[in-house]
C-alpha cells in the first residue's frame, strides 16, 4: 500500500491538518485495519466504495465524514483501491460543517446528508491527484467562507491538553467550571475534555513507542504520568485493542493511527 501526505493551502490550515492518499493496486489484496483514536475528525473519499467494510460487513459511503473516535474500531478491505482522506483540526466539524461535533462521535455519515454537493462526481471526473486535491480545497474554501472559527476557550484548552497540562489546571486558567468546559468540548470537539486529555496522553505515549527510544514500558508510563506500567498498558489496550508489545510486532503503521494488522 502506498501512502502520500499533502499539506493544504495556507487559508485551510486552521481547519485541515493534511490530506492523505491511500492506494493499493493489487486486486487480490485482503487487509484488516484498525482506527485508533487521535483526537481529530476526518473525511474519506473512496474511488471504489465497495472495497472497505466495517465489523458488521457494511460498506461505507463513497464520501463520508467521521467524528471523534472514543475507542478503536476495525475495517476490512478486499481488492484494489484509491482513497483520499482529510485529517481535520479537532474543532473542524463545528467550524467547517456547522454541526454539533458530538453528533458524529464514534460514527460516520455520508457527506451528502450534511451538505448539498456534487463533490463525488467532481472527484470521479478528475484524473490526477493534484486535480482531486484542488477540487477538495475549493470545496473547503467555500465551506469556510463565513466561518467564525474556534471558540477561544476551546482553542486554549486544546493547546494545553496537547502539552500535557492537567484538566484542573486548565479549568483554573480559564476560570470556568468543569460542567461549562465539558459542554463546550462536546459541542466543538465531540468528547469531554477529560477524554480528550486522555487521548492526548495516549498519543504522546504511542509516539514514544514508535521511536523505540526507551528501555522499558515503565519508562514511558512514568514519562506520560501514568500511575504505573499496568495503568499504561490498560489504557493502551482500551484505545488499540492490544498491548504495546503486540502493537509493535503486528501493526504495519504506514499511516499513523490507521495500522494494517499483520495477523
């Protein structure tokens, strides 16, 4: 499988982290993939919408949005495919699509159910990847013409959690109650600030695990402020469905947080 990462034009970078292309040319391909929570929503366009299906053996829409993942999930692919994905900034469902982010938490929806668009036809009728990315960028530039942007409190909290700051300290800095911050997060991000903070810590630990720049799991556990190694492993299994050791041995992670399983 080939993976390409493409940066969006500057005006879109406050909404979109990057575009990505996943391509496999083998018609005999059968693969299982895990979706691992990373604290952001996304969008996928499939040139062939019959290749990927979920645990219930249901195929996915040609173009679909997905919200925050709260736990791992799994997809299976059979045959050749070329998918174009969008990795959004955490608050993009609210800022780009004007919806309450919690509406798409741990679920996906056909793009046509949210906005009136011919984007599927446009993407199918363009030949090169450069043209397809240009189509997507034009679509998102139109979507964000009158965008009001992020809530300042949410933006501050996101930044602090990504730096590893404690929830209580963030609340104190914002002079806001836990209930008020939770209401803002569910609206803009789709999950509670506590869960978002937990995902940030897990992702930081996973980043260290990928580098193999550690002597033992205990070292990662204490570095990321887990109580102990067993706490770290328990959290890791919750978000990935497997142990750190098994993940390193059995996950082919060409695209971060979307590993192909070797077993």
